[in-house]
């Protein structure tokens, strides 16, 4: 089990990024959160197996209107939580 903290850059706001992330993460059984940032990027934390997180990232890359141009990511400490949600 790992927890990864991400920043996504590119065309990631106004294209359903958060909706897709929440929907797929829940299907995969991940926990964490996703939110838009004022600079046009998206921040996300996802917790699960590396395979599950990889599946989430692959899914996001495949979406028609989302264009991820850069990602910054790091492993962080696990948290005790039970769902994946959108933050405001």
C-alpha cells in the first residue's frame, strides 16, 4: 500500500478531470482526494497499490479532453481514510 501526492499540469481543468478521477478511483478501491488549484493545475492524493494508482493514471491519460503535459509526484505517508473525494 502506498500514498502518492500529485500535481497535474496541462489542460486539466474544465475537462472533467476531477469527475473522472473520483469515479475511477472509487471503482478501483482507492482512497484520497482531488482538487483544482488557482494556477490551472490539479492536485491529487491517491492511496492504494501501485498497480491501482497506475490504472488510475492510465485512465486519466486516455480521456478525450484531458491533456496531461506534466506530472509532479512523490510518495507520502499513508492516511487512515475510507473514500476518494473531490475537494474544493
